[in-house]
C-alpha cells in the first residue's frame, strides 16, 4: 500500500518537476540570450566595430554566436537542453549592432520548451534588448 501510494505520488509529481525545470531553463535561456546581445552591443560600441549575432542552432558547437564586421567569430553560446527556436512571424535570425549602439532591425527571438511554453527576447532598433 505504501509502495503504491509512493508510486502514485511520483507519477503525479515527476512530470510537474520536469515541467518546472524546463520553465527555469527557458527563463534562463532568454536571460542569457538577452545578456549576450547586450554584451555584443557594448563591445560594438567600445571597439567602434559593428557586430552581428546570428541565431543559428548547431553552428560550431553553439546555438547563437557573434561575429565582427569581417566575419571573425566573437563568441558563441548554447541553448539549454530541450530549448529550441520557434520561428514564428516577427522573429529574426540575426541582428547587427552598429558602433552607435543601434540595431539594424526590431524583432523577436522566441524560444520554446519541449512542453510548448515560449519566452521571448525583443530587440529594438534603439538598441534596447528586453525579455518578457
Ligand atoms: Zn553565423
């Protein structure tokens, strides 16, 4: 009886814990991505050289990476396991930051967890990078 109750509890609680962990990963992923874009912007302004972030999964062991104006790599980052891009209307696959701190596009980068939850990084031409 105790074993049965315990088994039922695990069956009920385990998926909730998995989902909770995924939600934390999703939140962490958008925060990390926003920080990476902000860092890239800071570096573009500090070096007076434009930089571009490409949102491309599985390139050289990264899921998004920065390049300078000559295309030289300037760092890369990975998404947590189970977090992928959601290529919905309004999403962008790259953003270029000019030395004045402005972005060439306004758009969204939407990340999705396995169970379907989504979170968004918003990039504005003003250079503002927001999470929602
Ligand atoms: Zn690239």
